[in-house]
């Protein structure tokens, strides 16, 4: 059986993780995206809708969960985020495991914002941190529709400091511009695939 590397991609909000993830996808690497999974769970008929409706009925509109309304509710009462996560995180984990089970390639990427915070680095073979200077991070985040200083502060308070993530990560990409980020991703893919090729040769020797 060919060995496969599961690369855990992470990074705090506004650090360029989604852009980095898109470059892996553009190179043909299968990517599981935690945020996309949440969108599926919150969409009409999604597995999280009924649970969120029971917890925060005002956040459900036309059969789907409004992330904008949830942001407003969490900004007013940060404790609600724990309640939401207790409902949603097990469903996200199930979605991720289903994705992993269906993949047969030599490399997959698991895009997980709270990889280190939730101790999920034990479920991957290597980790990649997307990072950027604090001023650039702030500018990116506050440019997002519906984002406020209060909600940004709430998110940052729940995320591990970038310096600690840098200490833990196996690989780090500075997302200062698109060209250099894309070049890093391409180089990392070649590196990781060379490792799987070597391990497979050793396994069949």
C-alpha cells in the first residue's frame, strides 16, 4: 500500500491560510477545508441546522444558519461560542474523516484553522503554518464584510499566539505576496512527495 502524507494547514485569521490552501488545490492536491465543511453544515438541510436552531433560534433564517447573526450574538456574549463549538466540532470531525477515507493519493491537505488549539496535530503527518505580520493580518481581517473590531478581538482571544504556532509547526510560509506563497507551496509539494516516494521504495525493498 502506498504511503500517504496528511498535511495539516493552519494559521490564525487573516494570515493567508485560505490563499495558501487554494494554491495546493490548484496543483491538484486534494484539500479538505474546515470552513467549507461548516458552510455545508449550515446550509439548508445541513447537519448542524437543527442543533443551532435549538441553541440559537434567532441565528437560523430560511432553513439555514446565518453566520453574520451568529457573529453578532458571539460579540455580545463570547460564552456562546463554546456552546456553538460543542455542537459543530463533532460534525466537522465526521466530515473530515469521511474525506480522508475517500482519498487514495500520496498527499492530502487538511485546512484546519484551530489545528493546534484543538490538539489535532496528532491526526496529521506534518503541519504547515501560514503567517504574516500583525499589521497585515489586521488590515486583511477588517476588510472582510461584516467584520468588526469586537469580533476580531473575540477570535484572536481564542486563537493560540502566532509565535507559539511558529514554534510548533513543521513548515512555515510567510504570505506576504501571492507569487512567493505559490512558489513555496510548489516547493513543499515536491519535497513531501519525494518523502513518500522514498518511503514507498523502502517499504517495497
